[in-house]
C-alpha cells in the first residue's frame, strides 16, 4: 500500500507539471499555435522570421565544444 500511495503521488505531481507546462497561459504563444496547427509546413509559412527564431531557440539547445588544437592532416 505504501508503494502504491507513493507512486500515485508521483504520478499526480507529474500530471500537475504537465498541465502547467501546456496551459496556454503559461506556455509560449508560439508553442500553443504549433500545438493547434493541423499542418506544420503550412503553419511555418505564416510567422515572421523573429517568431521562427524564437521557436528554434525554445526547442533547441546548442553547445559548441572546443576542437582539438593543431592542424589536421589529410
């Protein structure tokens, strides 16, 4: 019973977090628009370049690693 109660509490916490992340009032409007879009390529043609850039920044995390020092030989 104790494990079942703990699992239920964890599931409820996850459900609450998902609700908060997907609620239109807390979600970025551009993500809400995508969620409501039937056809993403058609949706992509509509927003400005600034909105497209904002979407890319919301969905991607870019890491640049240092390369090896010295010249590479072919």
